């Protein structure tokens, strides 16, 4: 997950507890914490958090050594993970993440130009595959890996991303920027650090003037052979499957998962932390507010099965 940001850990667990605001200040056995992670990706030596019942199965299965958690949720935690009880798990996790990854709360503007690309601003550290094509006035910052046969248009900005083979990215698109994540902590608005990145798989088509945010505590990913129209926004931690077709002006809120072979009509909004199944068709101008099962065809606001929508209409 933290492919492109420096980890400033490890930190001793009691040092970490002294830096946060909402947890009980119990002194516990000395233990080095190597990293932060979401519950699903966590490994031994990591610290994670839980504050949403949608992820209770991840909580039960997590390999994290410590978990920030509310007292009433500890009954769901497995016996291998030590509970750190807190009134606000996410806020404490944000403060901890700033210890490990202080640079991830903002975008990195340090730049050393690769003079091979005279009409663009491509950092020397960018790894570029064979048969690369790029327009003019495009900026490709540090922390980018580009595969073979990739085409990128003019006036794009790409950072913190892995671009797969044969991907096409059209003019004006921005990929890998920090996402829209804020929390009100001790009378201050604080950015949620975004230590993740964007993974664009092979044969993906991305239209003009799209925005794809990098992950916060996970990865934003687009599956192979997915086609995305102009002016689409994909927020942090969103995961889109393969062979999807997404029309213009669609917005997908953070941490939502979309399955394979889905079709999404234009000007549709999809709320955050949802699961959209495989082979789902969503009509244009819809508002999706809840999970959608495989093979569903939905439309409207709030989106419902098309048969029900037509009856109401």
C-alpha cells in the first residue's frame, strides 16, 4: 500500500499512545509497531482501526497486532489482535498515520526534469516502458511507474501511480492526487494522510478531464479493459473491476467497490463504502445509496430495480 512514501517507523507502542487524543492512556507491554494499515491488508507488527460495522468481517480476520476500537466493538476482535480502546478510532488513527508518514498529508512538488521530454515535465525518477507516447504540457511527478505501449495526452498530471500496459489517458486528466479527506480534531481541521497510490491495469481507457484520487489507507484501482468517459471522478480507495463501462460525469465516492462488467450511465452518483456486484447496469442520472447485488439493473434516486422505477414513473 505505502509503495511511494517513506515510513518513519517503527515506533514503540507507548510512545504512540502518548501522541493521540482519544484512547485510554494505559501503559502496555513494550512492543515496536512497524507500520499502519487498514484491517484487510494489515500484517503482524501493524496497527489498524475499526469504526464501521461494514468492515466487521475484516476486523474478525485481521492480522494486525493492535487495533484502535470502541469498547462496545471489542467483542468482534480476534484473540491475536490487542484492542486499544478509544472514543474515536479514526481520529486517533489519523494522528498515528502522521507519525509514520508525515509527507503523505500533502502532495510532493519536488521535481527534477527529464530533459528527454522537451515539451513536458517528467521527473527523472519515473520508470517508463517501451513505445511511450505523450502530448504536450503534461506533468508526470515522482512515484510513477508506466508500462509498455502507454499513451498519455496533453495537460495531464500524474503522480503516485502505476499505469499498466496499453493504457490510454486523455487530455487534462489528473491521477494520483491527494483525496478529499478531512477530520475535525481538537478544534482544527486536519487532512487525512493519503499513503496509498493508484493502480491502472492494462488496456484501460480514461477520458479527458477525469480525476482519480490516490488511496488513503488503501489503494485506488481500476481493473483491466475498463473504459471511462470524460469528466469522471473516482475518489480515494475506490476499486473498479474489469471490463466496466463508465459514462461521463459519474462520481464514485470513497472506498466503494465496483465489480466486473458493470455499466454506469452518465451523471450517476455512487455513495461511499458500498459494494456494487458484477454485471450491474445503472441507468443515467441515478443516485446509488446502498449495496447492489450481482446482475441487477437499477435506476433513479434513490436507485431501485428498473421495474420498480418504471412503475413509479
